C-alpha cells in the first residue's frame, strides 16, 4: 500500500509573526503615504509663471538693495557689513518655506478656518499689551518679542481679515445687492480691528486694511448706492481720525511744504527727494548712494525706493514699478479666472491679495516721492523686515494655490 507524502506546514514562532506583522505595517504605511502624496497634488496645474517671475524678481532686487542701503548702519550697529543682508536672506527663506506649506493646502481649508484665523489675530493684538511681551518702538506698540525676531501683528491682521472678508462675502453673496446687513456686519468687524490698530498707533496698516475691505466689497458686487454711502462715510471717518492727532496734522502740513521743515519734521522726505533727484536717468551706480550714509533714516526699510532711484536711476525705479504692476495684474487675472470657474471665495481672496500689495506699494512709493504724507509702510518683498516678507510670501503662496486649482478646473471645462 503506497504511502502518501504529507506536506508539513512551517510553524511560525512568535518572533517570526511579529516580524511579518511589522513588515506588513511598513508596506501599508508606504502605500498610504503614496496615496496622500498623489491626492495632495491632484487637481492642480503649474502656477502662473509670470506671478512666480515677478515674485522672485522683487526678492532678488530686495536682497541686493537691502545689502547696499544697510551697509553703513550695519557697520555702526555691530561691525558686520552683511548683518541685515543675512537676516533678510533668512526671512526670504522662511517666507518661501511658509509659502510652500500654504500652497500645499487646498483653498477650502482657508475658507473653513477663516473665523479661527481672525480670532487668532485678535488674540495676538491683545498679547501686544502684555508687559514684557509687547514691544514699543518710537512710541508705537506694534510688535511681539519672540526673542529671535519681533513679530509685527498688523501684518498678520491684514492677511487674516482678507481671508475672513472673502469667506464672509462668499457666504452672503445672495444678500449683497439687496440688504444693508452684510456690509454693516463686515464693516463693524473691520472697525474693531481698526480701533485696536489706531490705538497702537498704526494708521498706515489701518488705512490699507480698510481700503482692501472696501475694494473687496466692491469686487463682490454690493449695491452701488449703498457702497457709495459707506465709502463716503469711511472716508469722512478716516479723515476725522487723521486730523484728531496733532502729530498726524503736523505730518500733513510738512508734506505740503517739506522744505520749510527740512531740519525737523520734513528731514526724511527732503533727503528722500534729494536721493531721487540725484539719481537721474541711469543712477549713480549700485552701492554709490550718498544719502544712505546717515542722511536718509530708514534707508533699508520704509525709504528703500529712494535708494533704488538714486543708485539705479529712473530706469531702475520704473523696472521695480513694472514688476509690481505685473504682480498685481496676475493676482487680478487669477481672481478673474477663479470667478469664471465659479470659485467665488478663491476669486475674492485673489482680488484682496492683489489690492493689499497694490495699495501698500502705491503708498510706499507715494510717500518716498513726496506724493503722499509720510507713513511707516514697507515696500512689499523689497524692504527689510521679517514680518512683512513672510506674510507677503504666505499670501502669494495661497494665490499660487488658487491659480493652480482654477487653471486645472478651467482646462477640464475647456475655458482655457
């Protein structure tokens, strides 16, 4: 009688079973991470190339001009001629990293968390007034001391309220043309933040924030008559706030005739005009500015455009202005494309981002050239400063995400 061969099943020891289970977990984790990576970048096209070009070009000009404009102050500060250059390069890297993080998040994330972002910015404004935490410079209390750097909360507020306004206008889209309520609610929320910012005092940031909110309301399609009434009311209120403070009135009078006050209140503006006038058509040459040698205060921050005009001339100044025009144009083009594919929140947020950069650049250049009264606003992406650079980069990262999503949807629908 033949004997049947029996298959002997291998027996697994507890150690072998543990190893197999661990290997299976690693494989599953790998597949899960691959799926997450694919889903994160699904539904996206490459962002607008002209947006990226203007963004990086302004940063390149910024690092060059901050180096040139800050050398004298850097040497007198701690002997390191590249002190401000190193810090500005660090801010740019931090800004680009933050922009990448924000780009990787879907646009609806910002819509869902718009209220939380606004509350966080309000809490940060309150923290400024905690003794030992808030920092006061030249009588203005606008910064939180984070040891490594000082965080200017007003920059965060501008971004947070822009995101919130875009979400608010999207939620109330059907009431904008036939009700007062949405406009009143949004302006009351804006007024709360404006009151706190003016108390710091920070009239420049307040002015930009209010102008952006009004611009977004107009772009959202609010009733024209109601908008006109609110616009005139806001202008009247801001004018009253402006003339209520004696130092602001003095600035206004100085702006009208700076040469009468060239040794006191008009000192900064007069030296800025001298720098611009001495630059001529082609400039004195990179690094050859005279006014940056302790004549023009804040040469590497608020008045860096004057040094650009002095060293690079009218041609260099026009190139910088052209890059800002390109950046703002692409922001509005991205907003228009998002609107065409029915992404209203993304569209309004893109418009708000474009308005913020446009208004701040216009005010800074207007102040530097004597067209507007002196205000402490930086030139976006160009002036020295960590908070401004990082927040603008974050805004542009979100804008690039809006474009990538809208472009993908537009291609699927055959719009582009």
